[in-house]
């Protein structure tokens, strides 16, 4: 069964922050483009031959058309960004949930990801790491039970050997070299 995340604003503060930044960048860029094009059009050859009324109508038409083009462009980009951020921030939100469960000692059996998520590779690696940790902890728990049994039976050498094998899967770099 595939679990789908249907909530598009899973981290509203973060997503709205980036949407606001994106909208601001589009708006500033649009204003700069507007004035550069308007200056280029008004200083082009032949504009001096038009009457003041014709130039005024031209500027009004240009401004109106530019305003609507920017408004439509901005709406399309912001709507697309909501879906893109959903594919990017949604998995980050899910990874936070997985890490919270892991920090509480609960092993999540599988990290879910969707085909269009931007972090598929991270989800796959995280799933492998969680699976390895879960298997290692399970094996260590079995060894601890064997150690307890060996100590109860008085087989101290076997208990020592099993104790040496305990947590061999976890590698720690020696910082005291």
C-alpha cells in the first residue's frame, strides 16, 4: 500500500517563507525589466515622431500588458513552486518524523518516498541505514541473551567471546590517535 502525503503545506512557515522570497524576487525582477524595456522602447528611433498623446497611450498599453503578463507569470510560478516545495519539503518533514521516532528508540520499518520526491536517493540510503541498525540491534539483543545464558551456565569463556562480538557492526573512528 502506498502512503500519499496530501497536505501541501506540511511545514507552512518554511514553505511560505520560500514562497514569499520567490514572489519578492519575481516582483523586483519584473520592476527592473519593466523600466529597462520601457526606457528602451521610449528611446527607440521613431518614437520622437509620435505625438505626446500617442506616447501616453503606448505607455499605458505597455504598462497594462506588462502588469497582466507579470501577474499571470507570478501566479503560475508560485503555484508550481507549491508543488515543487511539496516534493522537496514534504520528504524533509517525513525525515524529521523518522529521526524523532529513531531518537525515541522506535525503529520505523520503512522510509516512504514518492516517485516525484526530490530526495529519493536520501530516502533509499536512510531506509538502508535504518534497516541495518534495526538488524544489528536485534542481533545484539540475541547475543546479550546468549551471554546471559552462558553466564548462567557458568561458561565464562563463551560469555567473553560473545561480549567481544557484541556491536562489531558499529565502527567508531579513534579520535585519540
